[in-house]
């Protein structure tokens, strides 16, 4: 996973955008549905990162929905 991004006041369901090389996908936070395509290796990493940071991602979704600054989330190590 090269990086992820959430947009301020984005549409539901809560989700984030993922870029990896030339691939782009959107992943829902609550149920992990991927829309788009990513390499298999990246999908595994995104799911692992989502499992570790689901609560933080939801908190950031709420913050951004209220036009507040998102908190930094540690990358997968």
C-alpha cells in the first residue's frame, strides 16, 4: 500500500481510498469491501492495516465529516 486518503465530508458508507503502484481502490471501513483493484500483496496489507486501525479510521471518518482535522494513523510496519 503506497498510501491511503480520506476526503472531508465524503459520501457514505465510511471508506478510504488506497493507491498502490498504478492501482487504485476504495475500501469500506466497517466491512472491508474493496471497490476497484489492487495487487494481491497490497490487498493483504490493506486488510491487515484495517484490522489494526479500524477504530482510528472510524474516528477520522467522524472527524472529517464534522470538518475537523484527522489524526495521523501509523503505517503498517
